[in-house]
């Protein structure tokens, strides 16, 4: 077909060209154009009015117009001194439809069509269809689908347009039926097959589908296993992949050459050791006398490079050079260190902050201008900007300065997001029931980084009105100041505690002082006036407290806390930890004299790429200073609920009133949670959702002397959290491990709009 087309074009060229005698072109006429503009043709046509042409010029003109791909036929004739160009346009692609795809996303298929020139609006050339067939087969073959069938249909439309429909029949994926490793003597087939993920069976016993990319990754894992086990000369000699007759089964044979195992006889450092030698030696994970491991070599070079980069040598090179002794099967490793120039930061540029003041961003940066470039400081600066919550995205780039080998500019690009909100909503909490809230907050008030908030919450349990103002940089050193005024009414009966309510007025002033990059402490003073109102069936301990201390109590409290926070994010963290110790002390002379101490430790341990173990421990203890006043019962701790021991009703765990069976709470709280955070089923990034398997344990006790292991409650299950515009939506599917008589439990818990 292709040969016939070439002959056809040649004949057309000769027919048109032979009819010409040399002449001067006075004018040019174009015939046959439909969609393509006259100007486009004249831009390509190598003949202009006034040119003297002959048959060779005509041949060249026809060839040039054909080469554009716009035309399926071109003829040139002469009318007196006028050159007449007749063209027949190729059809334009009006629309492209793909049917029957499932394995490959449509976006990927569209990209494949673009690469071969099959795009809506472009000129349609039938020769493209051959490339289409090959490209789609390549895409599907790489995924192990060898039964792919491709049917391309064309529908001619008016005005020389064409619709193209690509119908795919993907067929079944070819499954791995056998993987054979040939040549192994040092390790058993079973040991090596475990390194080949394609050979594994799923949880339900089904076989894996063959994928070329996955096989390449498995071969690299096999190679790494041998190199990390000391087999320096290991090599994969060949790999054979064969299909079964039905093209749905794949058999893989891997031929390997193991070689001999080598041990490390000596480890040395050489080059320009700009840092103390012992500091670098301590970073070497490969040791003399050990079996050689490529992984340990890579880790060692990376650790040294990272340390140099933290100290300004951002472009250092660390290379390991082996000295192999084949006779003794040992090797000496020499790590050559070339720190290069120490790099300094000339300027730190910030862009993208249309609202946030420049100083608000710069005070979070730990990499300073005119100081040496430290990758640790650059990374920490980015983390601090992320943790502000003002930006949806923070990027940093290092820009070399032309002609200055030891200086760079740092460019921070931020994408601002709304930091203020006016929210009115209805939610539901398993601790407070239906919640109606109105919240006006601005975390970045007029771009200053200061926070202003007015909160009005109204639920069946709690009514709260609060105004707060926080300046995170009250001083240039980063000392923060917070002021708040609040009114709070709590109906304990609605919380299934007891038939009483409290009305509290309060105001507070506190300061936060940074002690280090990750550590800070807060201290302040708080005034609180609380009135207790009893009901018909109020628990006796509440009545006894009112009898001894009165229904209204005014206290002045000293509050303080110490916190260490290295989490990579405040919400949905995947690494780092948070440790916080807080205390509340009612000063002598107040109507009540008591204290409370709270401890929380939260850690995240990454397990692989997308699995994280979260561990949380909450401890609380409160007591009165003397027998002069009692410890206020409304300050008691409670356990149970979606943010405590899941599966148990809110506040239901712990001591209960003998008469009414209402929860009394306690002065001691012990709650622990383990969450195995699973890969996000909706997106690779954490985003706004999280799924985890959990194990909870905890309880509250009347006092320290009453702590008993039999009082603890345990639960396990599946948790799903979704951060929505109206707050956190929580779903807990729970299995109660040690339910006892009188416990209030449920296998499913839901809350919406509750604080995160």
C-alpha cells in the first residue's frame, strides 16, 4: 500500500511538472480549500508572484505542500501567466471516542494518542492508525494484557470532518503461573522466590498479573539481596518470559550467577575531611570483619553527605572505592570525601504571599541570608511554614548564582489559602449530641499571623461563648501572648453524668516561650467563677460538695505547660512525636484549693512507605491541697467515647453512683491508644481522610489508691476520619474486648463537627 502511494505521488508530480515551460508567475490562485486558510498555504508555498519557475520548481512546490500533511492530493497547472494550485484537504478530526477501557486511565490513553498525533481538531492521516495500533498494544502488553483487541471505526461527516471511535477489548491479564530461578546454590529457591513479588499469591490465593515494570523491580530486589549479602559479583545472566498458548499464563525463568561471598577487611576515610574525622567515622554503618553490604555502603555515603550538607557543603561528593582481593575474598573500602566549596546564601526570596506580611514568613525561616547553606535549616524552615496553616503549598528551590561558585539564592514559593472562616453549622457528637455552632475565626488577621476568634457553641450538653486573641510573636524572640474571655454552661445530665449543671465565667492571660526549635512552655493566670445547680436526682457526692463548699466558687488559677512537638504536621501527622505536660493550680486564698496535672505523649512510627503506627498515652491526676476545701467534681476526668476508649459510650467508663448508676468520673485518668494507619484508599497523599486499625485501653479511677487492672476497658476496631468544611467526621466500627455488666457500649459510633 505504501509503495503504491509513493508511485501515485511520483506520477502526480511528473504529470503536473511536465506540463510546464519556464515562465514568470504574475499571480497565484488556490482551489479546493475548505478549512485551511489561504495564508497558511501561501506561507508554505515556495513560489511567489514575480518568480520565474520551471518544472523543477513545480515539483518542489508539490513536494512541500504534501509534506505539510494537510492534503491528500496536490496538482499545479498554468493558466497563461497565472499559477493555479488545486488541493484536496485531508479530513479534520471532529471527535475521538474510546470505548472498552478499564485497566488504563483515559488520561493515559489520551496522552498516548497525542504522542502519535491523533488529537481532536488536527488533520486526520490514515497512516496514523498503524502507529495507533502499535502504541496501544505497547501500553497493554506492558501490563500483561496480551489478548488486547483494537477496532478503529471512522465516520465521515459534512465539511470534510471525521469522527473516530476506538473500541477496545482488553481481555484477561496474563497471570504468573511459575517463576523459576536457575543457578542458585547459596540460597534456596524458597528464600529467593520470596523476593519476587510477582510470584506471591494474594490473601485469597489468586495469582498476580504479569507486569513488565514489576518484573524489572523484582529483579532489582533480587540483585540487592545478593549484594547486601556479600555476593559482590552477582549477576542476572538472562531472563526468559514465555506465554501459554491462550496468552493468559506467563512463565518466568531467571538465570543467575551468584559468585563468591566477600567480607570487609578494612574501612578507611580519605580526601578532604573538613569535619572532625571521628564524627564521620561514627556515621559509617559498614564495619571491618562484616559481610559486605551494598545497603550499608549507600547508607554510609548518604549519612556523610547529609552531615556535610547541614554544614554548608551542599554539593559535596562522597564515593566509595573498593579494593578487591579475589584470593582471600575480601575487600577494603575507602570512602573518598570531596566537600567542595562551602556554599553561602546570598538572598532568601519569598513569593506568592499576596496577603501574609513578609515578616510573618521570614520570622519562621531558620536559614538566614549570608549564612552558610544548611539543608537541615532549609528543610526545617519549610516545615515551620507548613505548620503555620496559612498556605496550601510551600516549595523551596536552590538557585545557583552565575559566575559565583560559592553562593546561592533560596526561593520560597507559597500558595496562600483562606485562613479566616465564618461558619454556622449543625453537627453531632457522641459526647454532646446535636451541636449548633457559629464561629468567626481569623488565623492570619490582616496578614499579621495573629489569631482572632469568636466562638458560639450550643449543644444539648454545652453552651459556650468565647472570645480569644493570640499574638504568636508578642516579642521578637517568639514569645506569644493569648487573651480569652468566656462563658460556659454545662448540663451534666445531658452528658449522662448526673442531674446537675454548671455556669462558669472566666478570663485568662497566658504567655508562650520557645525553649528550642521543638520545645516551648506556656504559663499564665486564669480566673474562674462556677455555680452549680442541682436537680431532682443529683448524685450525693455533688450535694456533699455543695454543702461543704457552697454552690458558687471563685478561683484564681496558675496554669502552665511544657511541650515538645516534632510532628511533621499538626493534623494527620505521619512522623515525629508530641509530649505535653500541663498543670492547673488554684492559688491559696481561692474558694477552692486544688491542682490538676495532665500528661500526653503521642508518637508516630513510619512502617514502610505508606503505613504508620501511632501510639498515644493520656494521663491525668487531680486532688485538693488539704481538707479545707474539696476537689471540685466538675473537674473530674471521664473516659469513653470516640476520642477516648472507642466503642464505649461517652463518659461511661469508671466509678458510678450507687443509687442512680450515673458516671461520677475520677481524679485519675489512664487512657492509651494504638492506631495502625493504613494506606489511604482514596489518594496517595494523606489529604483529608485517614483509615486505621485501632486498639484502645483505659479507665478513670476515684483516686490513686483505687487503681485496679480490673477497672480497665479494652476495644479494637476500624476507624475512619474525614476532615470536612464543618469539622471532623468520625466513623468507628468497634469490637468490645472485655465488656462487663453495666457497661454502655455500641459497635458503631459517629460524630460530625466535633473538634479534631
